């Protein structure tokens, strides 16, 4: 996204704004490495404000423990991490 934007604009903007779909480790590492300022909304915050947050088991209602690699569901059950899901390939 960023590389194609820079090529299209033929210049490097002062900063980029992107939706929360780009809030990934890969994007953040790329921006840090290339000294690019980026503004991306936090996915969890966006989900809390959406109608989906009314769902008892909405993703935003799960708590993540990255150190020990598990989630806590809204019922308080510890769910060990299993695998990554690939979207669009």
C-alpha cells in the first residue's frame, strides 16, 4: 500500500492515514524501517464503537495475553492460541 502510494504520488508524503485493516506488525515494521509516519485507528477501539460490539462474543471482547500466548473469552475461559487464519490468500 505505502510503496504503491509513493510511486503514484512520485513523492513521499509527510504521513499516511490508513484504516484499521492495515494495523499489522508488517505495516508498522515497514513504516518504522523507512521512517514513515502513519496514522491507523486501533481495530479494537473501532470494534467497540461498532454495532458488532453488542455481540456477546465479538472479537473486541476477548482479552489477549501475548506473553503466554492465549486469549480469555467473555465467559472467563482461557483459550490457548492454535494458529493464524489467512484471509485472501
